[in-house]
C-alpha cells in the first residue's frame, strides 16, 4: 500500500510539473474599462485575455530553430476561447530563406498539430512584435490570438465572427480580363498537387507608412510581413500544397521613409495601376527577374488591393516595358489610411485574396459579371476569392478562410504549367474521394448529398466541402445573384465551412425544419424549375504543411414533372401519441414514385426537434402517400418525421413537433393465439401464433429507445407458427418484439434478465 501511494504521489507530482511547464507562460486576465478602450485592433472588443511570458515560450521553442533535419516537436500551449489552453506538438515552419532566417533569428514561424484536440491545427509567428496565431478546427470557426494593447502586454483570443465594418471600404481592383492562364473547365476533376509540395520565392516590399506602423525598422517591418505570411501560407499549404518563402535579400526591399520610397501616395497609387507598375519596375531594377517567383508590396495608405495580373507567378517582367504587369506587380493595402495593415482581416480577406489572384484564381462572386467561367458563388460569395462584407448582396460579413473547388483547380492547373517553383515529392497521400451517383429529384424539394473519402495516412484528419458548381451569367447579377427558386442558371446554394461530415443537407437541415426551403436571405434555395445542379465534393487532409486535397463531381437534375414531395400529416400543434400505438402518416407523392429509386420510402423519427433522425419507423413502404406505422416507445416532446425514398436523395419532414409518451402495452392486429414465452428470458424465446396468411413472418426486436437489435424473416409453411428466437449479446432491460405476417402484426414487450 505504501509503495503504491508513493508511486501515485511521484506520478502526480511529475504530471503537475509538466502541466505547469506547459502553462506557466500564459495567464488569463480580466481587463478593466480603460484597458478595453486601449485595444490595438479596433475590430476586436470581445474575447478572452491573457498575458504571455515570451521568454519562457521562446525557451521551449529554441531546440526547433535552425534545424535542417526532423526534430522532436515541442509541446506548446495556446489559449482557446474557453479560457483554457490547448496543447500542440509544434515544429518550425519558416517563411524566410535560410540566409534571411540566419540574419534575423528572432523572427520565426511555427506549425503545430493538436494534442488536446486532434482535429485542431495551429500556425503562429513569434518576433519582437509578439505572438500571432491562427487555429483551424473541424466544425468550428477559426480562432486567433493577437496582441491586444499598444503596450504589448496583453493578448486577446477571438474567433472569425467579426463585424462587417472591418471589411467596409476594401476593394480588389484586379481586372479579370488580364488572365495569363487559360480559363478553367469547372467540369473536370483535379487532384491537388499530386503528392507535390511547391515552394515559391516571394519578393515582398513595403512603403514607408507600412514600416512606420510596425516601429520604423527593417527588422520590425520584416516581422510584420512574417506574421501575415504565416497565416497566408497556412491556407495555401492546406489547399494548394504551396508555400512562399521571403527571398534571401528581402530586407533590401523594405522602405522606411515614406518621403523617399518608390511608391506614390495611396490616393494616386491605387488608381490606374500605379502601385502595380511601381512595384514591378522596382523589383526588375533592384533584384532582377532571376531573384524571385512572385512579387508584392504591402502598403498602409488605404485603397484596397490589386494583383496586377492573374496566374502570372513565374512570368518574367519585360524590363524594356515600364507599363506591363507580370509576376511582381501585386499590392495589398487596408481599406483606409487609419486601418492597420495587419490582423486576420488584412491577412486573409485582403492579402490572401490578392496572392490567390497571382497564383491563378479569379473572383468567384456573382453579384457582378466578369466572364471568367468560375463565378460559382451566389451574391458576394464567401470564400477567399469572394467579396463578402463589401457589397449589397453579402452572403456573410467576411470571407471564409478557404478556397473553392474551382479556385483550387485553377491554381493547381496554373502551377502545373510553371517551372519556377521548387517541387518536392511528399509522402503525404491525397484522399480518395467519391461524390456518388447522379440523381433526378422533384421540384421544390430538399435533398441531401453524401460523399465518401479515405486516406492512406492514418493521422490525417479529413474535412469535407460540398459546393455547387454552376457558373453565373450576365443575366444573373445584382438581385438576381441571390438564391432564387426560379433561377435557371448559376448557384442556388452558398458554400459552407469545411466539415468533419461528408454529408450536407441542401438547404441546411435546420432551415428545412423551419420550413425555409427557398429563403434568399439564407442563401440557399431548392429549385422550382427544371435544371441541372452540379456539385463538387472536396476532401482536405489538413496535413500540417503539405496539404493534399481531392475532388469528385456529381449532378442533381430537378424535374418539374414531379414534386414537391411534402409530408401532409402531423402538421398541427399539440399532437401526442402513445408509444406502441399505430398511427397514419400521409404525404403528397406528386408523381415522385416514377423517379429512380423512389418506388418505396423510409420513414424516420427524430426525438430532438429534427437535429438527427436515428430511429426507423418504417424501413420500406410503398411511395403511395399513406402508411400505418407503429409509433416507437420513446418519450419526447420534440418529435419530427422524415420521409425519404429508399434509393434517392430527396426528402421531406413534417411541419411541427409532436410528442410521444411511453407505454408498455401490447399492440395487436389480429394474430390469433399470439404468444412469446418465456416473457422473462435471457434473449432466447419462442414466438407462436395462428394465422391464415401465407406471407413470410418478419421478426424485429427493438430496445426501449427504439434501436433495432435483431431482425429476421422466416418462412411460414402452416397455419400454426412456432419459431425459437435467439438474440445474442443482449443486455438486461425492456425490449419490444414486433411480429408481422402479411397485413397482421403484433408488438409485445419482453424483459431480458
């Protein structure tokens, strides 16, 4: 006993030391009113607040720096929105050429795979400017940690639900007519990177105002660039398997004096492609074409961004032509002179968008027509190449931090034609995906898409996206870019965040439960006109640095000769049924039984208000508009019914909740001399009855929650039926045995000892 106690004390002491070592550099704090007003990032006024002992954190990371071979990851804690710490296994992921990194050893970038939450991934930078992070989680908003105050003493943790004011005024003026690569066919399949990881050399300049914002020194301006690039590379690595490194002499491109830098003021530079030509000509003169693969300038004098050209990475500049725009002509500036050229909005909504253009991606919004062949998002769009938050047709206040299928395809196909990136074959495999078969569905009816994916790399955590892949036209701009049920072309469903589930309800199941099948403000709508809806199913493996994606396509054809498919019963309030009783369910068939896979339907029950439908009420009944079913013996006040065809993807739910109360009574439908014995048993019992029906006998056993634990069908060769039943591995409790013989049925309770 004493030895065991001693070992326990030693273990707990050691465990406590480890926990202390992992968390002692972070401390959550409460801020007073004056401290809240002193925030550095004006878009942030809510979150969790922490202080950081950067010296201790740097000590934990020291062994990772400057290593050319794989090292043991450091275990690092990062604050989360709940006020706690999540642990990550962290390695270095430098954004600097080795020569530049050696010159500025205190400017670092890292990546970590979640240990507390294995579905999480963190990218963070560390320098004299402090720490800045982005955390990706499946099924959750991204989380950020940034410096909160101007004294560099407090950090704030927040998610990507930001005020739309943070984007107002920003405008990308990249002309979509200047496309270097050929227009992408959105109907072809593409595997991201094909196990290739590409590194491009980035020449990143800045104007004097940008440098002054970070402290007016080359090292601090470079630290600001590295912080932004850490986040940009995070999504480029995940979606494109591409990484940008600042060139060895990038510090020579940093200008500290606004009066002498080679860039015009913002009111001039953002007009007529002035900044584009100025940065292109400066790079050609100062470092030459051979020194870089993609060039850009960060400014802080307002005006937005412009990539100069689309897909022009690696395209050398004609030094004799002072007005042409090639690989070094991109710029990004915040929406106004008072806004910061840093933070999540600048990094993702602005800079990543412009770099996306340079890598080969066009705009994906549809509120304006550009003729690029990839405008597949309704309204403003909401992915990285969209315009969320700055139009009159905003899908949401800000862009999501991911690229669409068409953008990934554009960039991958563009990079495949280039010779300048350094390509390394990775051992990380791309997911194998299947979007499933094409389907024909009735008009005005919700449906659900289900894909499948596998990955040879067991540690990869897959996330999935279902995206409508229909291109808008010049006739579907402005108000007509909304998701309308009468829309003949273009998208009728918005893009959602990548999910851990390969299933997507169209519209969202929560909207269908509310009866909202065609609500433009939700940016999702069923179709009431005959048309094809094309979809792309994309799986991301979320590898920490060398991300691989893969996609598959499928089509849903809407016909007006069938539908809508609608549940017509259980649509009034205050309905209560007793479990085990028989009730009638009705629905409008509306010619849907003629569609493939629709001759029979399944009826499912939800007991959580329509969030999930896990109980089968009827596995297969004719799609004739009516069915008598036995109500499961599950107590709930928030029940819903779903009816869907056996082998098709559309469905309907009843309009309002109803209640079920439990009962232990036996339900009879005419089986004579029916008996189950013994009633108290160990899972072995005998069913006997008399019946003149010649049909097979179906036996189903459900537990008290309605879960099926046994099902079988037996031949009936005589009037009297006597069949031993053995239910294996059954636990003690109450069970319900359903016996069907043609039109006759019995439901009876048994108790397993």
